[in-house]
């Protein structure tokens, strides 16, 4: 996993991210800056801003995440979506950079979910 090769994604090492208002004691973890949207994974939420539209889900409310399967697919797109399903069955789609960058996102989310569930 070489973050220098990622086109749209990055691991965040600063306490703030331009364009996002974070809550007290919330830190940014992973950012995806696509052409049409910005998605931020924090220690408490997934937030996506696209134009004037904003959506978010609390990490603690996530029941399942569906990333899709692009492994081995020729001509896979550089961007796709992943779907979150909350405890009530409601679904939200967020952008995802495919390829090696998706490993960074998946690892970040799995780590956060495991930490919160302990």
C-alpha cells in the first residue's frame, strides 16, 4: 500500500480538514477528494459533501458496509461507491477510490468500527 500512488485519497495527519466542521474530540482520518464530492472519515463519522448536498453517518450506527468487488476486473473505474447500512436498515452511498487506495479506506473504517465496538 503506497499512499503516494493514490489519485483521490489520502490519510489525514492534521487535526482539521478544509470544508469540514468537526465536533469536539473528533479527528479526521481519511479523505477522498473526487471530482464531484469530498468524503471524510473521522473518528466518529463518515461525511460527504457534494455541491450543496451533505450526508453523514455515525460510525457507531453502521451495521454493515458493502464495498463491491473490483478485484481482477479489467478497465475498472478509478472511482466507485461503497454503501453503508445503519441499524435501522437505511442505506447511504459514499464515493470510493478503487484499487490500492480502497485498502486504506477499508482498513480505516474496520479499525474505527472495531475500536468503537470494544
